[in-house]
C-alpha cells in the first residue's frame, strides 16, 4: 500500500473539493506501489508554473510521489466514477487505471488536478490490469506538451515515471505511470453517471461544483443552463482549434469530453499528414465514427448527451426543459464556424473579409486533396514563402490557387508582409509527425534511448518558429501513410 509522506518542501498545497461531493462519484483508495520508481521525464516548466520545487521532485523522492508509492500530505486519493457513450453505446465506466491524488492550488490560486495514470487496479478496472506501458505514457507526455505549445487547451504531463515492472500487452513491455494535471477531470460522462441513476441531488451538487470550478457564476434555476452553455462554448472552440492543425483525437467518447474544455486522453490521437476529411488513425475506430471531418458533429452529439443528463435540472417539466436544451445546443454550430473561420483566415493572412473568401478557402482544400498535399507543410509554405516569391508548389492546381490568393492579399490595405506575419503566427512549422513520434517511442521502449524523444520534445516547444525549426522535424514523411494506426495502450 502507498505510504503517506510529508513532503512540504516540494510545495504541494492540496484543497480537495471533488472529494466533498457525494460518494457515488468516487471510491477512496490509495495507488498500488510499484517495484522501482524511476523518473523518465520530468516537466520542470510545468512544475514551476504550479508553484512546485522542481529540485525536490526531479529525482528519487519525486519519482516515489509521482508513481504513487508515497502520498503527499494533504492529498485525498480517489478513483473517479463516471459513465459514458463509447462509440455511441452507453456503459458504466470509471478510473480503471488512474487515481486522482488531489487538487493542488498554486500560489496564484490556480487549481490543478494531480492524476496518476497506470497506478493500479480500482473498482472500475473491469478486466484491466490497472497499469500502463512506457510507450503510451511517453506519447501522452509528448503530444500534450505539443498541444500546449500550439495554444490548444489540454491536460498536461508533469512526469512519466518508470515502474521497474512489466505489463503484458501484445508482448511484455516496461511499465510506467503518467502524472497528469488538468483544470479538472470532470467529464460529460460524470453527469451521465448521475443521470442514469436518477440521483438529482448529486447531479445538482455536481453542477454547482463544476460552475464554481470553471465558471460562469450562476446559481438557482439557471445553473444547469449556464453550465451547458459554457460547455458548448468551450467544446466548439476546442474542436475548431483541433481542426485548424489537423489533429485527430481518435476516441471522442463522452467520457473523453472534459467540462474544462481541455483535450483529454491522448492515447490514439494523431496528426494528419495529407489533408483528408476521412482520416482515421485509431485502431478501434473501425467505422470512422471519429474521423477528422466528423469531429465537430461528434462534439455536438456529446453535448446533446450532456443536455439529456441535465434535463431534470433545466426545468421541472419535460417539454420546456427540452426547449431550453435545444436552444443552447443550437449555438454550437455558429460558435464553431466562427472560431474555425477566424482561425483559417488567420492562417491565410486574410485581414479583412471579402466576398468570395469562402470559395477561395474551399478551393484550397479541394486542391490539397487532389494533390495529396501535406496539411501542415502547405500552410507553412504559404506563410513562409508565399507572398513575395513565386509559387512554392509543384502541383499545377495549387499553383493556380496560389496566384488567386496572392491577388487576394494584394487587395488588402496592409502590405503582404503584415498578412504573412499573421499567417506564421497561426500556421505551425512543425507538429508531432507520426513517423517521428514512432521513432522516438521505439528508441525509448526498445533501446532505452530517450535522446530522440527529448530532441523531438524540445523542437515541439517552438511550433511557430519558421526560421529555426530543424528540417528533420518539419519534413513530411515519405510514401503513403494512410495505413498508420494508433492504439490506446490498455
């Protein structure tokens, strides 16, 4: 059993508000200790942001805490209970291999969940072993930090700790624990869990707790509607930002939709190479439910499940409750389209609106798909080279579009250099290329060499550095990558 430890020197300050909610939402328990915790990757930047002492955590003592062998003073460990629609089917779930250690409050007042993933079996493990392997945990660390650098709301990784134990997947693999932090781990499925049980008192308590945690300020009869409206806003903006960088989440189940508006559970995620609205990478998404182009619609579908869970709190009569829910959900399309349109305009340096812009942008994607053009490289080439020079494209269709675009920039009041500077701020030069991620993870898992991982991680911290980005990390992969598949790691 994990041991309690007073490690005040690390700077932990816990205030565990989720643990005050009704017991139906969690089970109190400690992580299962691991054999030989050893720090693999430690996020010093994040530790400082959280008001923690990196020197006290980046070593043996910190590894024991962040693997779950020792529990900091003031923490209140628990496994969260929730339900969810997985690929459209409702089921009872929960933290099957993770434990919420507690809520750390930074000196400035910002609150962070400390969540250990891979720290042993819980009552919600079903047939799982409660553990995690090094590769998927390093993937989550890498991609979450890349998302953060891209200014996309996301959970983050404080550390990946090797356990000194093996986990059995398709073969024996070295085990690890991921120390994940988030604004909270409250999900759409958390509300579904209570609604399925008809526990309205607990549902009201969860609504009030979530509003206190994430806002907006609301109370009484308008609380549930305010929470739903805030979720619509956050999810619309989040998914728009995913789409603008070619990110495919992979498993947009309702238990992976966070009320904080953060990207959560980054196991089967990937970034597109060639632009393709049908891009699917997750090995378990056999029918393409969560394909790239489906993500906005799925986000709305998930929000509709949240609205269903909240119906009894929206109004005491069913029909007015449905009318309120539908009115709020109707706002999703407008908010998503506005966020996406603003982002795409920024990527293209369109500083003012002009009739015909929608057709210009639609034609770009049509040309890209026909040419099998790389999503990231196309926008980066436009931002970096597209204005004063000739076409950066070999494809005749893209070259013709490029001329139209240059003429469009020339009609703006600002010089093209201003437009291109904006484009560079919104079009990353590099992303976590799937082939580079696999190379880095392979070296770490099979050879114990973290050098490629750290080199890639360091490059990804500066995604908009068009001048200094190493060509090795910006170049698209060679050959057809349509068969690339990702796995959740359980």
